[in-house]
């Protein structure tokens, strides 16, 4: 993955990609992310994500680990952050 695209990923997603290089079973794992984007939200779907909620220039999305490098390389994507689960024990 190009450095510019990798710099758009938070530390948790960069670590996940590194682990997936050694454990290819992780490549098909679906992950949920927050995305800061520019342009049309449809560009996120065109880049491979399943878009959920949108508020201004922030969207929630789901995609497979294997799709992350191409997705983060999209000109519409500015920042990708892993979405954490919230709950009483979080």
C-alpha cells in the first residue's frame, strides 16, 4: 500500500493490516470504520465500502480487511478510523 494511503489509517487499522500479512484468514474479516471524506458519499461505496450513517463529512462504513488498502487510497477518503464497540464494560 502506498504511504499516502496508509497514512490515512489509524494505528489500529495499520496494525490489523500488518497482522493480516501473516494471518491471511484475517483478510475476509469485516470491520466497521468511521470515515472522513470529501465529495459525494457515493464515492465511498464506489471505493468498496458499505456506507451506514452520514453526518456532514463523516460516515460509518463496513468493509473487509482486504479492501482497506484500495479504499484508503481513494481520493474521496481523508481519514479512516476503526470503530470501537461501546457497552457497559467499554
